[in-house]
């Protein structure tokens, strides 16, 4: 699976785990809700700094977002 | 340490491990030598797709490029 798709699914997974809406996560990251939506859908070739910003806002190490086999969402 | 700095140091580490010049790595990735140089110096907020391209060209999983404590270069 494409890396930006894997990353997006992990963002969605951790966001839901923390019971945050896309808007709440966007506020925490200082990014826009539609940006978070496109990241989660794997539509955005995000930069490392924004990837790290999202990871930090979700309280998870960045490497957790690149591991495909832990995937549990996508429904 | 900043994530783009960590990434750059890991690229340099693995490139030297494989005895590749910046130009040779650039050719493998279909990127420019000066681009690889700026990535290694931590000057470039690279995208996930280019990060993955470099990782694949070096034959290492992407997550290996985000782990700071394995760092052995930087001289």
C-alpha cells in the first residue's frame, strides 16, 4: 500500500482512538479540517514537518504512522 | 532533534554504508544531486513520497529513517 495511504489510515485510527473529530485534530495541529480529511483519505503527499505535527497532536511517535500491519480501521 | 534533520542524517548514514555518492543516490531515486545534498543537511521539508523513494533506493524500510538513537554519523 502506498505510504500516503498508510499514513492517512493511521491518522484516522489514532484520531478515532482518541475520540477526536477531524476539526478538533485540525485545531490541535493548527491545520485546516479539510486538510486533515484529505490526509486521512491518502490524497495528500504531506511533508515531514506536517506529518510530525499531526503525530505529536495525537501523542504518538511518528514511526507508528508508517507501520501497515497494525492497521485496524479503514471501514 | 528536528525530524527533517534526523531524516537527513539517516540518509547520509545509509548512503555511505552502501558506498554511494550523492550523485549515484540521486540517479537511483530520479532526484537531483543538489536535492539529496539539501535533504542530508536537514534543509528540506521533504514529502512522504520522496522520503519513501529515497528509502527504497537505499533498500531500507522508511521507518529506519525516523529513529534517532541509531545515529552514527553527523561528522
